[in-house]
């Protein structure tokens, strides 16, 4: 099965990298990054930008990845915000 390497990054409102992870995902599967609010600096909670970078496969093909962002209320377990991103890849 084909695997893609993705880099998930979070930046604060001033463009500083706050958190980053590199994951390998099987095509057709999902990968997630759980970030408890307590792990983020207090100044970040108002402004946070997420990015997804997809590495090219051998031959230069960028696999299709559909990113999304979900904010979950830790107290209730309910989604507070869901943002579907634009498809990445060919």
C-alpha cells in the first residue's frame, strides 16, 4: 500500500511555530494530531493557524490529501468548530 509523509504544523498569530509533527499515513486512511489546550501558550489560544505539507511520492506525484481542522471541547467531547480544508495533491 502507498504511504504519504505529511507534516502537520501550528503557528501562532505572529507566525511562530508552536507545534509540529511529521506523520506517515497510508493512502485512504487518516492521521490526526491531538493538541490539548493546556499544551499551548496562553497567547496562542486566540490565534492559531494550521498547515499541512504533503511530500511528493517517488516520481514527483503529490498524493491527494483532504485536510480538515476540528476543535473539540474537552469538557463535553463535542465539536466546537469543524473546518474542511481544500484538497492537496494531484
